[in-house]
C-alpha cells in the first residue's frame, strides 16, 4: 500500500468518481504499520474448520459487520463475481483507453506500475471520458494494492475491471462480502503447516484493526497530543443498518499516523468549490500518533500467553 501511495497520487479531478464507487474510505485509510508478532499469534489460533480464532476464553471471528464499520464497505447488494473469458485488448481499450503490451501482463493480471505510468496523469485538458478511464485505472490499482492483491502486490486481476464500467453500479456491489471471503481464505492458507507467510495487505490490516478494536492485547494507545476516543457504537446492529456505517463524530482532517505517506494528507485538503468529503470509516481513527506506554507491542511470548 505504501508503494501505491508513493507511486500514484490521486488527481483531484477523479476525486468524485472514487467517492461515487465507495472506495474513498479505503484510500484514506492509507498505510498502517503491521504488528507482525500479533498477526503471527492470531494465525496460530485460527481454525480453518470453523473460520474462528480459538482463544482461552472462547471463539471469536471477523464478521461482515466488523468490515463494514472498520473499512466502510457495503454489505448488501450483488455478489462480486468475474469471468476468466476476457478479451484483454478489447476490455482495456474500451474501459482504460489503452492496450497493455505483453510485458505488462501476466496471464489475466496487469501490472499496477504500468497502470500508473499510463493513467495517473490524465492531462490538463482531459475530457470526462479520459477522467473516467483514469479513475478506473486508479480504483483497479487500489484494489490490486489493498483489497485483492497478489503475494507481491504488483499485479491486479482484470476480472475486476468490468465491475468498474458503471461507477454507480460499482457502488452497489457487496464488496464487504468479497473482502471477508478473501480474508478467510488467506487466514486458512496461512494456518497450514506448509505455509510460512500470508498475502494481502488488506488481510493483515483487517485482522490487526479488528484485534485492536475487539481485544486489548497489543493494542496501542492514542498519543496525548491527539486524543481520539473510540466513537460510541450502537449496542445492536443488523446487516441492513450497518451498510455504509462509518465512525460517528470523526473529523475529516484527522492527523496522520507516523508511516502514512505525507502526500495523502495534502491530497485530502478540500478545495474551493469541491463537495465535502464523506465521513471516514472507523479504521481511520488509528491514523494518529500512537504510543506504547500502557500496552507493549511486538512481544511474541506476551501475545501467546
């Protein structure tokens, strides 16, 4: 995610398209430093038979509601599906306006770096069609870097591109369910004895933010200079109520956590005549200076106990 934010700064003109699709909260989440010992201990307690973490106090798991509130993704709507029967040249030419060369493709996946080189700067006189194509490239690269990355996070599957044909329709899909299914799959794969790693930044950050919100082990403290208490959440939420739920009472100008790319904050400053930004998901509240005074981190033996 850090490489993507460094490589591709979102053009202000494609801002409305990203908001329309519902992925602006994912972009604002930015890069959060991973606590690898915490992830290791959680993977050790993951059981693929039940898709739950087995703790001494009982079982817990990540739910659709957790992802909807932490990442701000939609729960209900059509399922996110795709096809491998694709004409790459026709698809990219129609929706992106460019045809990728052979060295930018790996099977049905396309290089994120190539997308950045071709679509990150639409030009000062770009029309609406060119801006929409640039927005599709940006969102596709965001998916490949954050939501559905490969092991290295350098390619993204083109089966996602047809879902970006109509931005209004894109916002109606159940991206929450797709992310949860991908998280379960990666946790199940990582729990196998033959595996020594876990792929996907979204899997890592979703598990870590879920642990910080639900558990006290390894959870950092908000710095005194920027005290952001946890916003109050309803006692009972149903799937219909959670769709689109984000943190309540959060300001748009959140301080940036150490390690987040500095251009991200500059890109988020509102301009004259630009519509106000939507409310941010709960996960963005961790993008502030954090301390480890009351709760140490990175201690594998402590986490296991």
